C-alpha cells in the first residue's frame, strides 16, 4: 500500500469504532493479549503448586518452592528484552507480522512446558529446560502487549484512541482469570492424578487458544500509520537507539508512571495473598477474591479509558494515582484485620479501582510519548520495564519492609504512598497526548 492509500484508510476509520474491521481489530487485541497472559500467568500458578515438587525433586520443600519462584522471575526479567527485540522488528517491518511471531512463540513454549519430563525422569535437564522455556515466555509476552495495543490504537479514530488501546490492557487480567479458573478446575483431581497429568492440561490447552488467536489475528490488516511511513529514511535507523538517545525523558517518565499500577499488582496479588494466608485466611476464598478482583480491574479499565478520550490521559491517571496514595494506609489496615472480608475490600479498592483507573489510559498514554517509527519499541520498553520493576520486585521489597518495621505494615504503606506520589509527579511532567498527531513527532 502506498502512502496515499494509507492516508485514505486512516481517514476512513476516523468516524467510529463500530465497523466490522475495527471490531475485528479490537477483538484481536483483546483475545491475543488474553491468550498470551493466560500462558504467562499460568506458569506463576503452576510454580506455586507443582513445579517445586516436580522439577526440583530431592530438595527440601521450602528450597524447591524458592527455586520454582526463581524460574518465575526469569520471565519478568526477560520482558523488557522481549519488548526491545520485538519492538525493533515491529518498528522496522510492521506490527502485524511481529505479533503473529510472538503468539506462535508463546504457544510453542507453553505447550512444551506441558510436555516437559520431570527431574526424576531426566535429571537436571528438566529444570534447565524449564528455565529456558520460561525465558522464551518472557520474550514473547514482552513483544505482545506493544503490538496488540498499537494495532488497535493506530487503526482507531483520534477521538477513540484511549479506548481502543485499552483492549490490550483488558486482555491481561482476562487471561489471568482464565488461567486461574482452568488450573483451579484441574486441581480438584486427586493429588496423584493432578501431579501426574492434571497440571499439564492447562498448558496443552494453549495449543487450542493460540490456534483461535491466530485465526483472528491473521485477518487484521497492518496499521495505516505504519504503512504511511513508506520507505522514509528514518525507518532505517535503529529504533532502540533512537528511543534512548532522542526520547530518554519520555522513556523514564513512562516507566515510572507505569510502575504505579504494577506496584499495586505486586503488592495485592502476590505479597498480600501470602500475608493474609499466613494470618489464617482461607486459601480458596483468597483465590476466589483474586478472580473477582481481576474482573473488576477489567471493568475499571473500560471506563477509565473512555474517560481518558473525553478528559485526557493525564487527569484520569492523576486521579487513580492520587487515590492510590490516599488509600495506601486504609488498605494496609484492612489487610491487618486478618479476615477474608478485609482482604476482599482492600483488593477491590487497590486492583478494582486504583490499578484499573491508572491502567485504562496507560496504553494510549505511553504510545503517545513516541513517534510512529519507534513507537513499538518505546512503548514496549516503558511498559515491560515498569512491569519488571513493579510487579517483579515489589513483593520482595514489601517483605523486607515488614521485617525492617518489626512485623508492622506501616512502612509498606508509607513507601506505597510515596511511590504513587512520585508517579503522579512524572505524569504531570509529560505532555497531554489526547490531541497529539501520531503521524508527527511527539516532543
């Protein structure tokens, strides 16, 4: 397609999202993201349930669980690298092809985990292969979000960009809910059957999900904004180097702003879960509350994204971050009650409202920080680095703060509130992107 045709196509999408093509694009963004995060989160669930016993046999249970969680961290560390690699090719070759590759790569890695022999069968090769496959998962999910978000955003009318971009964000918690429910269903099997083959079924199910996702994704056209780049000289440059040298401020501000929502996620869905269960709260009830909380996050993302198209990204994200800072102490107090209802209210406030309100506009917010020729790389780096630093390290930091405070949680609440205030300052330092022309520079 030449530049003129691309411009005509972009103009033709400027009226509404309610067209057959846009519905397909939004479905692709949501379903693709949901499938990728289903695979990614599924690993986390299995790591806490079975991997320690199956792939680190012979170790004390606590050591095996620690080793299992260590492999989990590999995926988070790999996400920024995946964002840089897939972002490079997405900015040079196009969004659609890279998205297809990332989806296939994730499907292959996840289904391979479901067929992986245990350490009692092949010895040390089992945990080694598990780490390699988790690394591949991290690389794949690192490239998925940016592409899924941009395919929707760059096809959407300028007045609906925030809402369109949010479909990739909604896919994440949707995938988490699906992974939790499928693994929960298989865990009802007798222990021997679950450890033998039951845990493998959710991983093998990925083959079917990936096939469905590919059918939808292959029908989506390349984005008009990318096609309009044509053979411009700028596209021959290395996107990663351009982001680092020309847009370092935007990259840093985007990372710190994004860390706020992931700080909530790491605190409430990982650290707080372990904390309240240790206090004696029913494990099954906690998992059910997590599933409901993820559903509320989807709803909040939906409404916050729509509000960002009307009032701007910055006001909506500012409101969510300010609420996060104000609610830090009350939420921590609710956790200290040691009750399921206290955990539920705290989680619903933190993830159902605070995280959702921040996360709703975030796709469009971070995409609008970079021009088209480096947007995949810049947005992916900001998002994935924020996820690694936020969700990846927050649980460990919170545990350390509890120890430093002699078992009290006031220090966790204080650092939580401070981090949100810092993120709020970063959002205020950026330019409002709602009316930015994505075809031009964004500085």
